[in-house]
C-alpha cells in the first residue's frame, strides 16, 4: 500500500462557455423550416449570449426563443 498527499486548489479563472455537441450538418428540404436547439454550458453559471450568422444572410431567417 502506498500513501500520498493531494492538494486541491480552486480554479480561479473564468472559463468561457461552450456549446454542447451538435450534429456535423443539418439538412432540410427547400422551403421547409429547420428547427435547431443549441445548448451552451458555463461552469460558473454566468449569463450566456447567443448569436447566429449565415453564409447567405438573404436566404435565412433566425428566430431566438429564450426558453
């Protein structure tokens, strides 16, 4: 049996939030809505802001539901 001492120190840094895993791509038919739920986690429980961008902005509409 081996004995050793462990010192645990708090993580004082403010880590950034991260997104939960998403599918590699989303596919839908033309003129068919696609609903995507995006979840983020912040280990310090800080408020999280979302932003959405599209390559062809004139071809996409984004609605954000704050649930």
